[in-house]
C-alpha cells in the first residue's frame, strides 16, 4: 500500500538508473521517527532529513529488529534477523565470519569501502568491520555524557569522514554513524541553549546539521549526480511511555519505529511508502541499486519496486529483545509486524492495531485470540526459516561492562534464566517496570558520580537477582561501604563466576577493608589477557613483578594500554617493566630490585586513582609505595610528595601532573612530557631532545606506543 505525493501516477515506472558512483549510508543512533520533522514532529529542527524526504522516498513504518545498537546494526549490514546472525545484545557477541555483509558485496562490486563510527558499541571487534577497506573507530577524544563509554560527537565524525573520503576516491560506499542522540543528552553549545528543555531534540538537531555539512562537502567535491543517500536509525527511545524511560527491555513503537529515507539517482522525489518494512530490507535494496551480487539467506528483500508503486512489500517484519533474559533472567520478547497489526510474544501476549491505536494503549490479545494464534504461527515460521547461528562471544572488560551499564546495557555473559536463549517464559518484563526504572535511575546516578543515591535506589529493590546485586556492589564500593560491597559482589559472583567486573569490585571492597592480601588473591584470578583499567592493571603488575612475574605483569600493562593508549602512567609502567626485563635475570631476583619496582608501580597506581577521583584508594596506594625502604632515595619520591600534598588539600582531582593537549587529534599528553620533548613537531612526531632522556623507559615507551620517533640531540631534559 502506497501513499503517493500529489501529481504522481500510481504504478509509474521510470527508466532504470545506472548504479550510483557513491553510496552514503548514515545511521543516527537512538533516533525515534516521531522526533523528525518529516515524520510529524512540528518542533523538530531536522532540515537535512526533511529535505531528503522531499527529494526521495520516505518509509512511513520502518521497524527496528531490536532496541539495541549492535544487534540492529548487524541486521542492517547482513539482512538477517537477530536469530539469523546470532548477535543478540551489545558488547558480548561477534558476528560470525561466515556471514557475508553489505560492505563485502559492495567491495566485490568495485566500490572502495569506508566506515566512521561514533561509539565503541560498534568497535571493530564485534565483526562489522568486515568488508571495509577503512574502519575508523578511534574514539579517544570524548567520553559519553559522563558514562565512561567512548564516543565522539557528530562534528568529529564528519571531520574524520571528510578526511577518509579523499582516500576512497570517486567510487565508494561509506557508512557514517552518529551517536549523539543517545543518552546522556548533552548537545553542544548553541544547541544546548536552543533546546534547553528538550536536550534529546537538541542532539538530533546537531546530528542533522552535521549530516547537512557532510552532504554539502560531498556534493561540492563530486557534484550532485551519482550520490545515493540512505539514512535510518538503529532504534528509538522511550520517555515514560508504558512506564519506560530508556530502551532495551521493551518493544513498543517508541523504540521500534525508526526513520528510513532513500534519495539519489533513479529514486523518485516526494514518495511516501506506508507499508511496514524492516532494517533487514536496507542491504538488499542498496545491493540491487548498486547492481552487486545479492546476499544469500536474507530475511530482507529489495524495496526498490516500492519506490514506483509496484508490489513487493515484505509480508511481515520481525523484532525482538533478549536483554530482559540476558540481563535479569526474565522472559525475552519476540514480535511481528504485519500490516497495521503488531504482535508481541510474551508470557502475557500483546496485540495492537496501530492504525487505530498508534500509542499501543490497549492490547487486543484477549479479544482476538484467533489473530494472536495466526500471527504467532507466522512468527514461528519466520524463526524456523532463520539460519539460527550462534555468534562468537567477545571478552568484555570490567570498565567496558560498567560503561555499558551506564548507557542502559548490562553486558551479560550468558542467559540469566534457565531457558534456552530466545525462549519465552518466566517473568514478563512489562510486570517488572519498576525494577527497570529504578535500575535506569541508579545507572544515571552512578554515571553522574552520585553513588550514594544509586546505592539507595538499588537497595530498595531488595533481592532482584545477581545483576542488581552486582550493580549494588559497584555502587556500595564507590559510596564508601566496602562491607556491603563485599556481600553483594560475592552474591553476584556465585551466580556468575566469570564476571571480571564483579571480581574487580570485590577486590576493591577487600582492599578498602584493609584485607590487601585477599584483594590481591582475587585480582590474580583475572585472566592476564583481559584489558583492565589502569588502576587495577598497575596494582596487579606491582604484585606480579615483585614475585618475579615480569612477563605476566608486562602483559597486563600492555593490555591495559589498549583501553587507554595515551595514559602516561601505563606507558611509564610498561617502560619500567621493559627495562627491568632487559636486565640480567640475576638482578631481577634481588629483593631490592623487586621492592623498588613494586613501589614505583604502586606510586603510578596512586596517580591513576587520584586522577579518576578516588582519593582514598589513591592515598592507600601511595602509602604502600612510600612504605618501601627504597622510597626515600627513589627518583619518583618528589612526585609522590607532591601527590600527597594534593591529596591532603581541597583541590579537586585534575590529574597528578595536569594535561596539555597536542596538535595530534584526540591525543593528550602530560605537561611534563610535552615540555621534556620540546613540544610536538608539526608532523605529529614526538622528538625527545635529550641525551639524558635517551634511556628513560617512559620516553621510549611513549614513543613506541604512539609510533613516534625519539632522538637525542644533547639538549637539557626538563622532564
């Protein structure tokens, strides 16, 4: 069924257009359709999106396959429902290598391929980088709204994209991902004031403006002709509808209805398609327009016949969320959209006629059981037709789990229920709305540094399962209640012994209780190949190095550097360990050598803890460092004394040495390092101009980690 623009003839068929020279796919994260002007939002500032709708085809009822970033994008790129590709949640699954992607097909068709993503949720480790010649997921320049999850604003994404397109040439496929509308909502200056009461809309307006900037640049470089533009979103957001103020756990239209726009060569202007379609239909459509080889086993179909009023709409569209099952042990929710009817398979099934009830306020399931049975059978048939692959698990670090939690994603390690993955049964998520709401409020409080408030909210939930116990443990340790943190962390670990984040919290609690040896024993259980936060990695490295495990300690530091490539404490720690390993093994066995190295690493750990705002733990680590009999003559003692003075003062933590920002985009270096190197050269190389610095492992480590050159010229080292 099509709703055509005035003056357009039904069934009109234009001559087949040539394949586009350039294909731009843009995904704007967390963008619900009804906050876009061309979808009826009267106060929206979305001129670029609205113009694309006028110039091309707008799909009125595009359906997200999941209210989760990674599963939805995986369906977008593979044309498979989540059961077909196996990526059912954020942060813990990787797309299997055997599943072909849109980028692979377009590269085979002769397109240069590039991607620029705005959040670590789409980091290359999850498998979506396959098929891209360039996959830019460098996100070190900004932290998302205090959540700790790396992202970059839309302007930085566009900056990176404009640099990339020059490398791609004139024929390319480019995927650009804007993360801005995702919580926490903090639009940049100007947009923040213009949308002071609607910050979510302010972030949408900013993303729209940056999309306009990108399109203008592409058209200025290559002209108007030959550019296919596709814009959509992975999912929407809830703002209190159905008692939900987030996304992930329910599947109402607030999170499942997303915009979908096509504009470019051969696409008629001003068309609106009313038939429901899914994100799984995007890749087959782009492939057809590009004259590329089709993907096998797709759940989606080519939508291009709908551009001109022909038949070919999908019979139905699938959606799901397994977050309730994976995070809490509740029932998952599976669903199907067929025409105006929407069916949700749940412990208490739901049925809505969206034409009569777009707000899904009244379920018809009890009144129309025959329709429920029919749609449930169609849902089962779609599930049976799915390849049903299992995705590869991905290691998630404790810091990444905490960051995912701050965004509303709890990063599970497996089903928290006794049922098979995707099997409906157990508590119905809609009956647990208060738990969802309170967990969400607690996560926001934690992200904003209000650990006491988060702890109070989580305590009010009582025994709500191991996931809540784990969150409560983290809140307790940050609120200064280590005994409570220990109890909850042990409860969570009993249910999920493989959770490294729970074990890290337990170690912090034990340390705060003065049981350092027990804390060290817990930390030693963390695998050496798991990247850890700087403060944890330095502590473990100190213990292991003192026991002669230099290689293990070095491996821990190097994996931690993967999380924080420019962290000077980690780089210096790595340099110390490299220097220690390079000495004679007999010297390594000397008690003095081990004690000095451990004390030095503990001092670096104290710096790391102070910089992230944990002064009490920083003080304990500093005390351990200065307790060494060799600390009195150590070259780092003066720095340690200065750190102690800062700990004793009322100055808020700003880093033990302060920061200077370099011309290198997104990189920051400690001020003393920049001074010692004589500044940064215009070609972004760090040049160490000092013979006395030549053997300093800090400088050698910094240079090697950032692939810069270190060369002495005899001048004075001021570092």
